C-alpha cells in the first residue's frame, strides 16, 4: 500500500535505506551519515513531486518500508524510482507498490510513458521492472559518475499502450 511521503514522518524509517551503504550502492552518492541528512534530502527530492512520491507501508499508520517516486520529465512522461528497506525485501512490497504507483500515473496523471534509469549490475531492480512489463530500451554508457565509479545506465520503459501484467 502507498501513502504520500512525509519526509519528517518517514525519514527516520527510510534511513534504514539511505543510511545503508549496500542499499545506496547504485545511487550517485554514498549513504547518508545521519537521520537528519536523510530527512533533508527527502525534503529536497520531494519538491515538485509531493503528489507523486509515496512511502510503501503495510497499513496507513504503519512505518515506511520503502519509497517510490514519479518525477515529471515532460508532458505525460515520468521517471520512476523505488527503494525498499533491507528488512522488508522479498515480501512483494516493491512489486505491489510500484504496480499501484503505475496505475496512479496512467489513470490519474495521464502518463504516456514511464521509464526507469537502472544500473546494469542492479539485477533485482531490472527483474522487478521486467516483471511489471517494462522493456529495455537502451544502454547509456558512462552515464553517471558515482561514489563507486563511472557507471552505465539501462533505460527501461513502459508506455500507455503496453500490457500491464500486474492487472492479469
């Protein structure tokens, strides 16, 4: 289940992701040193996406177990990203949450195209997006300079005419 992200409320829970080096391996920078730094960055990232950034929760008043965002990148085009707390992985929350966010994008925001920019070594993310019907559209070589070096990007896309396997 998703609820709109509140950086102050959800930041301490999400520090389990953003304060964890392994969880942040494929981000552009290293893990954050403190909860305050996590909250500050969530506030910055949330600007302009307040109605398209959610906490993944098991119940409305529950702890944030992950974060999903849809970032507007042009008329009817969104970039999406998702991260789940280590202790919540393997429970289907990423699949269910992202499917819900995709429905919101297509039904409420008239999305034509949604894409994800994924490190080619991030196999769990690549598989998640494939299971949701995203197709690999290309490889951008040396796209990012990160804390672990220069990295390529796999672009995965889903358009409004594509099948939606989570609906089957």
